[in-house]
C-alpha cells in the first residue's frame, strides 16, 4: 500500500509481465502490463478488452517508434508454435501504450495470453513482455445456478436477552446462513469458481478460504447490477469427497445502510442469498459443474449477526466444528431454499476487491477497569480488530467498541457515529487459544475499547486495514515534517474511504458514495493511486443511479430517500470525473461510456433554466458545503458549475471526434459564460486599476469564476487580485467548503500567487490544514473546526474525523510544491510540465507511476543553489521550468545546456525561471536560486524521519499522546 506493486516496478530481467531481451544492449523495456486496467484479471466480460503497458529506460531519448500486440490461446503460440488469435502487426505509433482487442470474438471462461513488442528508436529488434487474462461468461444465458438461502421462516430458538450492561443487542438482524455441498473430485482438475451474493459472502473449499476478497461481491445498486467474482481453485481439490462451503451475511443488500431513519436498512432485499458455479475440467477433457440449487444443505452457525454499521457477533456455543470439511454430518441441516434463477443482472467485476491491506500494532494499551482496556492504534483507519484470547468461559462476552477519538475524560467519543453501533461481540464456549476477527463488517476507528479481557497486551491485538485494492502509485516528500504528515493524512483518508465505492466517511451511519466529495478529491486520488479500475466500476454505479429525465444523483449507488436529485457540484461529478479519468489514463472509453449521460445532464439543466442562470432543478443545493464565513450565493455556484459541465461535455465530444456535438456545447458554454458575467460580475471603473466584484464577494465565488474561465480576459487579473485580497484579509486563510477548497491553491498559483498558496499551507489556526495535525489528526477532518480547545466537539450530527474532501490539497503538493504535472492539453502524461514552487522549503520530491511509466521530480536547495532532478518516461516529453533569476547559472549534469543537444531545447526565459523542453530520460539541472521570503521552513531536515507519526500533542480530541513508531509500522 505504500508503493507500487511488483508488477508496477520496471523490470530488468525476462519474465512473464516483464521485458524479454538483452537489457545490456537496449534499455527500453515494457513492464506493468494491464488488461482493463488490472494485472492478470481472472474473469472479465469486456468483449474488446484494453491491453496496456508501461515503458522504462535508462537512456535519454530511448523512445518507442512502433509496437505489436499478439493474442493467443496458448503461450507457445506467441513464440510461433501455433496459430495466433489476433496480431496487430507492427504499428508505427510512438505514443501508444495501449490497444483495444479487435480480433475474433473471445470465448467465455478462457485464458488468453498476450505479448507486446516495442521497437526502440534506431533498432530493428523489439523488446517484449508477456501477460494473460481470463474471460468470464459471455452472456447471462450461460448461468445454470440458482440463488439459494437458508429458509428464513423457521426461526431459530432465541434466548431471552440478558439484562443490564451485558445485554446483547442483535439490532433485529438474523443469524447468518452457512451453506455446504459435497461432490467428488480429484487433483489435476482445472477448476474455476464463479461466486456472487445478494449480501456478502465468504467461500471455502475443503476448509481453505477461496481468494482474499473482503466484503465481496461489493456494493452496487442490486436492482441494476450484481457483480460476481471468478477464482482459480484447482489447487484446492482433493481426491474423493470435496466440500464447497459458504457463509453469507446481510451486507449492503439487506443490512443497515445510510442514515435515513424511515429506511434504515433492507434497501434491496430482506435476507441474504448466495449463488455459485464450480466448473471442473478433468485431465481427460470432460467437464462438469457444481451449482447452487436445492441439493445444498443450510444452517446457521457461529455468526449470530453481521452488519456493516452495527458490527458483528460470534457465539462459539453455536459452533459446528468441521462443517466446512469432508466427513461432516449435515443430516440435521435443512435443504437450501431456492430464491430464483434470474441472472440478467450479473456482471463480472471490473475492479479489484476490498482486501486486508495492512496490519497495525497498538501504540498503547491502557487499562480503565479490571477487565476493560482502551487500545490506541495511532492511526485513524477503516478496518477491524483481530484479538487473541487465551480462554473464554462459556457464556462470557468480549465486547469491542470503536471510535475515532477520545473525549475529555479519555473515554471513547462515539456521539458522532450517530446510530452506527460499531460494536463487535464474542461469546465464549470454554475453549482456549481463541482468535476473534469479524469478517463481514468494518469500522472507522483509531481507538478500540475491549471489555471482558482481564489481561491485554500489545501483542494480543492488531488493527486490520481494509480498503479497495487500488495499487499505490504516488509518493511525496518534503523538508517540512508537518507537510509530510498532511500528505499521509490525505493518503489515509483515501484508503479509509475507498471501500467498494468512494465513501464520505467510514465510521458513522452513512458511508455513501457522495459525488461531490469524489469529484473534488479525484485529482489527488489519481496521483496517490491507480484508481482507473475502481472508478470504472463506480462510474457504472453513477450511470445506474441516473434519473429518468437524465439527471445525475447526489450519491451512487442510489438509495431511496437520500436526496435523489443532483445538486450543483454534486450531479456535475457525472461530467467532471470521466473527463479527469480520460486525461489521467488516456483511455477514451471513459468518455465513450459517459458522453450520453454528460449531455443528458447539461440538457436537463438547460431545459429548466433557459435564461442560463441555474436556479431551478437544483436538488437540495448544498452550495459550498461546510464553508465557514459568508455563504457564496447559490446561483453563482450553480451557474458556474453549469458552464463548467457544458464546457467539459464539449471537450469530451471534441476528444471523440464528434464535431457537431462539440460545437453545440461549446456555444452553450460560451453563452453561459457571458450570462455569468452579466448577472454576477460588476466592475468599479472609478478604481485604478478597475476593481472587479463577483456577487457575494466570497473566496469560492472568485475561485469558481477563475478556475472555470468564466470571466472576460480583461477582468481576469483584477478578479485574481481581489481573490488574493480576501484570502489575505482572512488571515491569510481559506473560508471555503467542499467545492472551493480543491480550487484554492491551483487558482492562486495559476495567477502568480504561489506564495499565498504556501502561506495557506503554513497556517496553523482554524481554518487550516495544520490545526488538526497539531491536535492529533491522522486523517483529514470533515470540518475545519471539528474540535477546538474553546468549543470542544462540533455537533455530532455532522462531524467526521476521517473525510477526504478537504484533503484535495494533496493535488497541489504533487503539482505545485514538487512540480509534477502534465500540460493542460496532455493526456496520460504524454507531455509533462515540471514546475516546482519551492516557497520556503529546502527540498521536495514526488513520484508517480503513470500509464506511460514512472514520472519523478526531486528538487533541493543548498544556500543559493537549487538542484532539480527529473525523470521522464519513454515516449513522453517535458517542459521543465528551472526556477532561477540568473539564466547564466543553469547547468545540466554539470555543463551548460548546448544549443545542439537534441534532448534539451531552450523554450523561454522569464524573470523567475527558464523553460526547457526535454525528451525522455533522467536530467539534473542546477541553478542559483535566491533565498525564500515568507514562512521559514524550520522543520528537521532529516528525511529519514517517519512520514507519518502518531499524535504528540498534549490536548485535543484524541487526548493522550502516543509514542512514535517507525516508518515501516506507520505506513502500510
């Protein structure tokens, strides 16, 4: 989770997924092969999958000139040992890093092998890399399984609840069904298991857990789409009797979801159901299938209830040891209840699942009563606790409660969880050496209160971190320890809230996929991690949620009663997100799939607002959510968003070559832009120079006007000047909410006030990013002032301490502070823009694993000299802005750049920088750089200091200070 996976590291040796050839002779090499933005996916139903690769080289200008992709059913056919299924032939395209399959129709449930060959500049011999993918069912008719469940009507005997503090609240949830089926098998059989659930599932074959997916099959609108996963279980088969066993729970299907008291749960169904097909092919080629039907046996077991919000209860007195293994007597179990055989909503997963991505040991364990302890893990996270217990008497209970922070008396603060119980329970049966770990819930927490264990040490308990497996793709570092901590807070907020969908928060009774939160944070998220597959899935959720008249909603998956009609900035995410994904991953299918919805959204607004001022059909209109200070007029924000969506829709049509469509929306965007200026912009011509005022005179009003280019060219500088004035007069401080905060640093920087953006980063009073850090934050808070020494906690109805929207500043840490960016007209980092804004920092660096390869920027300042190192991937170019006031001082790799150097071209000289265009490769520029003004960087210079340290404060919402841990422990 802290860095790229092995498949993402540029390979130097021949291997599957790595470059083949002789690296000592040609250093260009493809690596990081993907199919549908995933590494070797097992079960895809895309008929024309996108096959992509990245490039690395140790030499400058070692660029590709052509590629070739071959696909075959058997690996030896790629070597000329048979007939290829598809062959592009040599394609002269120096920019290509992907191709869509265009061969004969792919068969269902087949493994296909593919190889990319890349020709470097100046050689006739290509370098190659190989990978594979497997297809899923090609159509719904292929399914033979039925949905099955434990009969919910014959209710289990229920004991009267215990009174008092040990009363067990089941929240009206039923015991979780367990299901099993025996069959005869043998080793050496090719076996693929296809699984889904209406609810959540865990499957075991002969007692061994299948796969490592958590909370599978993931959350979708089950009325529209239900995902299934495919597993290779060939190695788990045994001779003779085999057992396929499953546990299913309510999950998002029939459990508690969201915060609507009139519809707290059971949004899709009333009890969980299971579906599976095990396809077996023997060595003799004969095939058979084990499918879910009435022959399965069912019961209930140890898990008495499991819910994502309420928690999970295990009662060991209900254990049926060995039920997942051959030889178990299930004659007392019931036949499975068949709940239907409809398959038309089943789709293969397009993203990687939620997985257990890391484990954190406690910072401290504090006894608060004879059998109760509070455990501090030093990090706010999403996940669960694993607890080891020596012995637990029959009927005795261990109760684990979770919280993000402590109150003033150093107890768990749970008021902000609202109705989410976030409580896990274990009931003993007298056995020893117990390991208790819930499997079908997750919580947002830093602290756990564990009651019922007299002795508890740090070695007895672990926090298991859960999130969607989005390969980590970014790194940021700088000389300011608090900025490093800010970056880590942003990263942990992303991990905590990318759980099947991009949630708003992981702790309270909500955890919904709010569209605005995701759209403002996406630029940061896509720098931190490879989120292409994750958002591919969620864009389908957004599309599923669209209203009949073309509107986007505020949350996806859609829930009845949760503000259905999209608000300005929220519904606009259906336009903004596909555009940003296209720019980041250079995959036009993001636009192909989204353009219809983009157009429908803009047309809907236009139909109801013919005067082009967006005042009608604004949904709940959240405005600039949670902005302190004077509110921005709602129609200013709405109309700016309307113009922005129209413009991006036009640009999407341009990118797809749909000129007539593009022209229409360009005209509309231009009309809205003029209307915005007429209605909301005034010019005080008596001032010198003329002063510009945007209605409301708020920071967010100027930010949206400047960011979305809504002002006449002759008014831009005056508006930027006014923005800087009101930011400075506030502190300098930001008075923006969710929509404005993401725009602040980039807009100030664009208009020549990077110094002011740095000043905002250095502010440590409310509102600021440093204030929470200095009071114990390890993730980004929902509110600037979620807790202060003067007021304590804000209203618990809306006060999350793990909420990524205000963390959108992470984008500027990469693109501004470190200077790692791509040009405005670039896609997929084809043309980079490297422009550091050092401020008062001594050094900063950023690394990003782009779709083309590794991009890296490192700069450091020693006295009056600045060194800038840049790595540009093969096939890309970069405009490098060397910050200096003395162009004659510039050296590259120790020498003055030559006019005849084909890898470095001088483009322009300005008062504070010199701009060069460079080809791919590594570069080291040095130049004189004047000492910085403004905030001095007084943080320790030692870069080995941990990038994430637990709180060392003496006061604040988490109260007790925690000892520092090593970087390896802090960063999963």
